[in-house]
């Protein structure tokens, strides 16, 4: 049983690209960027960010992939600053 599911949609407006969606590269190539994982098949340029064809917002390509496990989205843990190790101890004097 596989409860794992990956959905591709815009992280900003949840628009879902379809097979006929096309992105245009600066080289003039036009292709479905989700077929190649953001790589232009013509000039091999890697597009780290992908523009939404619906809301025109740019988002990192990986952000478009939403992984669901058992119906719940697995939220990627944003790498943030590690919490400072606070050693708060009750004031006690020796
Ligand atoms: Zn290209
Ligand atoms: Zn969008």
C-alpha cells in the first residue's frame, strides 16, 4: 500500500501544471519544465526557480513538489538558524 503521493502545484496559488503547459527558456526553447525537473532540454540550462503560468510568481522548482503521506502534506523543514543553546538555570549561587 502506498500512501505516499506527490502533487505538483504552485506554492503560491496552487495552480497545477498540465502536460501541455509550456515554459520558455532564454534560448528560445519551450518545454514542460516538470518533465525535465527544471532543465531546458535545448541548452541544458538549469532553472532553479519556476514561474507560475497562472499567477506569474517565481518559486524554487523544488517548492512545486508537494509530498503527501497518508493524506497529509509532508512539510519540508525549512533550514533555519539553530536555536541557540540557552542554559537558563535557576539562579543558584555556590
Ligand atoms: Zn534553453
Ligand atoms: Zn501560481
